[in-house]
């Protein structure tokens, strides 16, 4: 429950639209609400962190996801579910048809809030085409958090001229998300070209010795370029959140 909804709740009580008992019943779910014993929804997340709780969809049943989505929508009017497989999405859509789904990123979004102006400044790069699903998870996350996102896909170090042809756009960004598997070299190259934060995202893509993304992760952690930070393997969502916070703070300072 965010501050806007909380304010409206008190207004309804003040205007006599709901009773004291109704008000207390609603406030009783703060700061969290237990959902049928399988989840505790954090209704204060938006107040503390600036964005409602996000649901990790993998491993949850369609029934659980539908219930969580409805509860979150009632509280915040804005819902983001990550790692939602297409066959599970179809069941969610049958109950909540107004949401939007991106099959490549496996993300479902639902938004009934007033649209705010988006803040430009985030650029997402991938080393290869195979890294795009993780990059798309980052893009949709950042856009859902009111950012404009510019993307440059398939600009890895095997053909460095592809990256350098976009140097001006890269250097004019406020924060960069760089997604790469295999040797994970691209974030180090980008980090040596810019003066802004670089968020490196290792992916699990690559041949056997890439060890499911561990090789790229270690390469990024050992980057000799300053200003490069690293999130977990395939964690496009985490990169999108961090980039959004950096971008909004940068804009507020400017």
C-alpha cells in the first residue's frame, strides 16, 4: 500500500464513505499481508524503496501468481512478475487479461497508475544476440520504473568496430548495462571508454568451459576497468533496478 492509496483511504474515512471498522481492517494488513500461508506481501515496499514488491514467477503455480498479482494490483496498481514461462502466462492471462507479457524476457507487467514522464539516460548493450533475453528483462524493468532505454545489441568484442560506431551515444548515457556471456569481456572494454557507472551482467550462454556463466562472472569481477559493478548471472532484473535508481538520482542532481 503506497502513500497515495493510504491517503485516499483516510479521505474515504473522513468523508464517511467507510466505517472505522473498515479503516482498521484495511490498516491491519500493514506492513505486510499473509496470503493463504504461502506468501507475505510487503505492502510497505513502495514507501521504503520507491517501487512495489516484484514477484519472481519461476516455481510458483498459476493459482499462486494470480492471487499475488490481484493482491498487489489492489494495493499498488502496479505489478511486475519476472521469469514467467509462456504456458504459465496463458493461465494468468485468462484471469487477468489486461496485463502485458514479453515472451523473450519472460516478464509480465500490469499498470493502472498515472503515466509519469520517463527519464532518459540508460543504455543497454549485449555482446551477442543470444544475450538479448537477459537484456530485455533489464530493459522492461527499467522502462516499467519510468526510464527511457536505448539498446545496442550484438556489439561484442569479436567485432569491436560495431561498438565504436556508437561511441557518442554510449558516452552520453548516465548509466550503462552491459550483458555478455562467453568470455564476458565487453563490460571491461566499455568501462574503459566512459565516465559513468557500468553494470555488468554475465549470462549463462557459451560453450562448456563458460561453466554456465561462471567464467563471464569471474571475468567481470576481475575487470581492470574502474567503475564496473557486477550483478548475478542472468540477473537482468537486478541490473534494471540498479540502473533506474542511478538514472533517477542523476537526473534529480542535474
